[in-house]
């Protein structure tokens, strides 16, 4: 059969990614969207779009009945699930096929078999694939550390590392709660935790004619809280024995469940030892690195297999090396908390591939995963790909929401990563080394202050001929301060702006943007500065920075009581652990928030008494909102 119109039952960057291939193949596209996503780029890029009515934005894409009805109304004859949401829901796959639509994915039976990680391990063991296992009823200290995992999930949600047996019950309870929230299934299991092992996966393609391809391998060892951050293909430094074992085991895993379409078999690799982790019956977030090195369009292959086509020829040998990083709306300096905002600038060099969910004007909200883009570099070798990716992150312009971009650069420049000495806990173990040594560009606030002064002078409605930085008392400079930076002092001398420590080479105004060149010790640096109410965006030779001006006068209404617990991000309140008047100790949980599918516990900063409890379960709070006040007890 020939597919004519595909509905993508997903959102963001993966919806845009699938639409791109559909356009290349001459296939029409349908987007479905929640109210929160109405203005997002993927909706506008589809040929037609259908609003999903009803439930909360975070649940809308989980309503299979609404998605199938949207396919019927829009004339779609096939559904591609992307990843996440309903992509590994066997019931939804059955409903799609029962509705007379083509399901671009594996059979519901395969999804069922691999959907439970517990059942998947049993199937793999029977097929001779090596597995890790722990009997939860008879755990001994010698089996520590342990890893608690959600049976129905992925993406690090529901995972907990247990170092002490006394902590096992509490960590199981936390994992069950997070798994229930993220996947609607609180089933968990336990396996040995191998912190020095690598996380390596094999891309599988299988048609309906009995052909199974192992399309190379990827290393996904660089993770934070069990969420992949950096992925690369081929997996560097594998022994021939380990690579052969991986590919054979992945093919056997696919054959064991009569797999069709694209999928991924994930393993832990410890030297030459290989252990099955899970099989993801869908496309992976990191699939672009495989596409880049093997010259394949995996989405096109998925569609061809769904149409009944056969895999022909052989898998191409890898050409060069590809590395991908996940760009998240999160603040590493604030314990990686999710961030929200409106994208003011989003631009990357042509040297890299960018699969993004956003563009200028897009709103990053609280309802979905914090990933806003994937950035992929391909080169003839690993060193070239790595250097290209670091340079692209440095040259990129992203403003309007705090991201992990600077942290990604530091990870990629770490000596262990450069030398491909990789293991799954390396990021946590080296966090202090990797993220503590960056020296900020001291000229960024200088450029910002000079740009603000220049624009203020050029846009003045009265006395417009007075130069920037002029004041009646020339002995005292003007000052401008930005949050987290030392105040900048500047003045006007003979009509030119002057600052201490740098020569102002030139200042050029283009609308609301100012280009400033500053010279220090014979070295000239160029800065592009965009000024708007409440923020100043600076792009310089070391990267991009957004500054928040400190008001010259503080509104009394903005002052909060001492001991106030503030929401670090917009979020929903999922639990309140205290009541007014309760005594708490430092570190006791007070409120649990959920944002972008992750839970965040707000703890008491000191011993004290709870007062002014301002929230309840189910309430939505904005960043900076007062949740409660902890009053320190006095003797």
C-alpha cells in the first residue's frame, strides 16, 4: 500500500522531524496539538492541524481516542507516534489498526512483550541474551549498589540508586510515585547498579519479510539523573568482541519478538561483558547520530516498512563520527531546575544539524519535557565532530530562556570525554571539576551597560543631542548593575563613552541592537547587544549571555519575608508535607512541585516553624511565588 497522509501523534522537535521526511517523500502531514501548543512551530508546519480538546495540556497527547478521531476528521491514513506519549502503548497501536489506519511502528504484540521491562528480561533470557537481575525478596548487602527502575518507563523517570539496604523501601516508594505520575504505571524492579559500565545501544531495522538489520551502535553513557545528555555514533573504544556481541544480541532480541520497523536495544557494557537493559519499541531521541554516520533516513525506513517494503542490500559501514547534545531549558546553576520563557533569539551555525522544537517567539511552558532542541555534529573522525559541536555551541545565539548550553560545552571539553573514557556515572562524579571552573567574560556587562546608555541617548525625545553617558557632575561616573555581576561605571568624555579597563573602539546602532567593539591590551572583542525592557542579550566571542538589570529603586511590594521558600520555576503543587505551626528540621520536605514531568522537593532551609503556608495540592505557581515561610525559633 502507499501512505498518502500521516498524522504525527506527538509534538515539538520530533513532530517537525517527521514532517520533514514526509515532505521529502511527498506525503501530506497532520499535526495534533493541545491548547498550550497552539502557537508552536510544529503546528504551523503541518499541512493541516487538529486541536485536541478537553483534558489538561500535559495529558492531552495521551488521549488515544482523540488522536484517532483527529486522524479520521483530517483524512489521515497513517499515524506515526514519534517517541514518548503513546509511542509504546500497545493498546493505542491496536486501536489505530482497528480503525483501519496504518500504524508506523512495531506490532502491538511486540510492544506488549517489550513494554514491561520485567517481561522483556524474561524473553531475552530465554533467547540467550545476557541480562542483569536481582531477586527483590532476597537482596543482600553484597549486591549493592542497586538501581530501582520503572518497568513501563524511560528517560530516567522513576530511577533511584540505592547505596544502603535501609534506604531500599523509601527509594522504591519514591520510584513508584514518579513512575505512576510519568507513565500511569507504578510498577518498578531492581537490578545491580554498575556505575563504571557504559550505556551502549544498537539501532534495529526489521521488515515484514524476515530481514533484521543492526544499524550500528551508539554510546549514551554521559547522563544526568539517568537522562541522556550526550550521544555519539559509533560507540568509541569498543573491543571487537563487545561490538560483535552487541550486534548479535540486538538482532536476536528483535527476532525473539518478531519485530518490525525501527527500534533500539540498549545494553550495559563492562569491558567485554554485555548485559541487556531494555528494548525501546520506537524511534529514539538520539537517532540522528546513526542517520549521520550511516547515510540513512530512519523515518523514511519506518514509513517504507509500514507500507510493506523490504530492506534491500546491506547496512552501510559507518562514515566518520557524529555527536549529539540535548539542549534543555534548565538552569545548571540552580540544580538544573526547568526554566520557562519566550524565545527571543535562536540561531546556530550551518556547521551542525539542529532538530528543534522552538523558533523565535516560541513559548517554553511547564507542561512538557524541558528539551528544546538537539544539536548534532558530523565529521570525518571523532575529534573533528567534537570540535565542530563545541564551536557551534559557542557561536549559537539562544535568548529568552536559560539553557544548559554552557554546561554542554564544559562536558564536551572535559578531558575524559575528549579521550572517550566514558561511563554512566561520570557526569555526577565530575560535576565539581567540569562545572566549577568557567570564567565569565567580564566585558559582557560592560557591553550591556554601554549599549543601554547608547540607546537611551539615541531615543531621547528631548535633549537628544546630549551624548550618551553625560551627567552634570562629571567627576562621578554613571553606574549600571546586572544581577550576578559587579556594577559597571562609565562616563562621557568629549562625546565618547569611556570605561575603566577597556578602550571603546566603536559603537554602532541598528534599531534596538548595538554592536560594540572593546579593546583590552591590544585585543579587540566584538559584542552584539539587544536591549529590551527587563533584559539585555549579549552575544560575544565566548558565547551568549542574557543579563537582568538591577532596578535603581526597589518596589517594597517585591520584598519577601525572611525565611520565605520560593518556587524555583513555574510548576504544579503535587504534595504539601506540612501545616502552619508545624516544627521542621533543616532538610525536611515542605512542598513537592512538578514541572516538565519531573518532581522537585522544596525543603526547609533551617530548623524552624512553618508559617504563611500559601499553597495547596493541585495549585499552579509561578517562578518566585512564596510557598511558605520558615521562621527560625529563638531560644
